[in-house]
C-alpha cells in the first residue's frame, strides 16, 4: 500500500495550492478518502472527506468555501484544491484511507508573506 502526497509548498496569503495523493495497492475506487493536517504543537485534524464514488464530501468548518476535495478513480488519485489560503492553514497535510487507517507521508504547506 502506498499513498504519496505532492503539491505542497510556500504560498502567500490569499494564494492557492492543489494537493494530490496518488494511491496504489488498494481498491481505490471502493475506498472513502480523507485529507488531514497537523500544525506544530497541535493534534492532527480532519480537513475533508470524500466518499468512494465522490458523491458526498465533508469539510471542517474552518475550510468550508475555500477548500475542495475531489477524486479521479481512473487515476487512483484524490485532490485537495486550497484557495484563499491563510497563515493558519500552515501545516503538514496528510492523505488517509480511513477504512484501513493508512496514512501518507505528508506534504508541507506554508502560508506566509
């Protein structure tokens, strides 16, 4: 099993980033997927969740209207489009397959001027 995140980096406040998570070794189209994040000194929190066919999504309140989770089951990839980024969005972002509780290695997102 592998979950490989990419797309993190340094961005100015108000900017955008798109994170990708490429999955292998799992029946991706059958699994719900989620994105989580962890800031220094804080616990890991759920950011967004998407069902296996992509028909339903859930977001934590602080990102509603700014972030969008989506997936391409043909490419075994889940995405997190992040717009209107704020300094408090700075964190390591992790992809997760909840049903098997498997995590990716994380990608750093830093929002700073």
